[in-house]
C-alpha cells in the first residue's frame, strides 16, 4: 500500500460509517467480528498487519491531493457525530454507537499515519 492508496483506504472506512460504502462480509467473519469487537476497540492501538476487507484494497493509484482533501472533508463531516453516522450495524463489528465509531476511526487513522511516519 502506498500513501495515496492508504488515504483512499481510510476514506472508504469513514464512508462505511455514513452508509456510503458497502462491505460484503461472509457470515463466519460477521460472527468473528462481533466476538472480537470489544477486545479490539479496548486495545490502545491496532496490531500491525491486521487483515482488511477486500473492498479497502487497491492496486491502482490515486491523486494524492484529491484523496487527501476527501479524507479531510470526511473527517470533518464525521465530527458531526450522530447526525453524520448512519451505520448502526457494521457488517463486521456488529452494533456500533458513535463512541465505537469514534474509537474505531481514531485507531484506524492513527495506525496508518504511523505506518507512513506521520
């Protein structure tokens, strides 16, 4: 993953919380996600090389400035809290409230920004 792909990847994760990006999660992984949710969200940070949904993986490149501005816009939109968050049942993690979403996105962004030395 390069930096522009990472920015698009993070954008897509935020779009899931808006119900604007669909994930196809097999039933077995839906059960696994619900079992792991509290453990993962309570950890101080994500583990390196954690698996990701196929919908968040890219082989193409993106315009850095475009995806950077989209991520800034989406994070600002996410800050509206419950007004912006439309997904109450994540396809992998299950039931999510605004605190869960905040925790998930913070750890996810932190994980990838550290990955690229930011």
